[in-house]
């Protein structure tokens, strides 16, 4: 099995995938230094067009996904607050088995979010 890291964003306030969300992946070193790995946007299905990490790029460690939800809602014209309650949603997680599939979905609404390890 070739390991990979994927994500998708679902806007539960409208019951549809969230397209156009800026997603940034960073690695957090043991001394808390941040290394930028990749930036991408979600497609019409709320997913990225390719995995964030896969194969030899999958390494054990601590990572963060930054989801720019405030920009998404401003671009849709649905953010009534300035600034938005949610701006950048960080999800910190660990990869302990680089040969496995790690899927980190994000469910959003203007007032909250949730995440889990998907399949």
C-alpha cells in the first residue's frame, strides 16, 4: 500500500462541497518550527485534485492543515460578520504509519466546524 494524505471540505450550512477553499499543509518539527509543504484550493467536489502527500513524501511526524474558511465565506457573500467568527481553521494531526491512507475531512458552517480521521 502506498501511503497518502487527502482532505475534503463540506459546507454543512448549504449541504454541499466547499469549492475554492485555500488549504495549506505545513509540517511541525520537534522544536515547533513550521515548514511549509504545499498550498492548494478545493475543487468543485470540495477535494484537492491530488493528494497533499503520497509515497516517499509521506513521513512520520506532526502536520497541520490550515483551511481558510473566512475567505471562503467572504467570497460566497455569506459572511455577515467583519471579521468572520472563523477565519483560518488549523487541524494539527500526526502521521505514525506513512504507508497508510490519512484522510482529514473538514465539515464547516459559518459558526463552527468538525473534523475526524476518515477513510
